[in-house]
């Protein structure tokens, strides 16, 4: 489970707990006010976590990423880019000068 989902689950659980506790007290009491404020703080924290993680953009609302893919980490091995129309072809090997090839070579035995 990633950190975003863990924080969402935590704040959602706290929000639900404060909602339940708030319903046990009469409106206007100190306890009712405390749980009402705590519930609002949890809702604000969930929203702030989403915004700070950059997860509230329009693209994620329209089409969320599948599990295992992330906008924050590099592409895992075995996944290839798909070129867009009009884009230059993607080279099979990076265009690296020969003196630097050792820095970018991938040992296939370690990937398996």
C-alpha cells in the first residue's frame, strides 16, 4: 500500500470515528464541538494530502493510474513507451557517446 492510500485510510478512519463519537453527544456540548472540529480537521487533512501529493489534477480524476504504476517513480523494466503520432522514433538503445556506454549498459542477468 502506498503512502497516499495509507494516509487516506487513516484520516478516513479518524473522520468516521469522530462522526460516531459526535453523534453520542448533544449539540452544543463541549464534547460535540470537539468531535465536530476534529472531523472537519480530518476532512481538511485528506484534501491537503491529495493536493500536496499532486493527485488532484484533472488527468487523475479522468483516468487514474493502474496499481503498480506511479507518476512519481521511474518506469519499471519491461514496459515500453508508445510513440505519439508525428514523434521521432524511439531508439532501441540510447544515443550515448562510446566513452560513456559503460555508464548506461544494463546487465540482462540482473533484471531476470
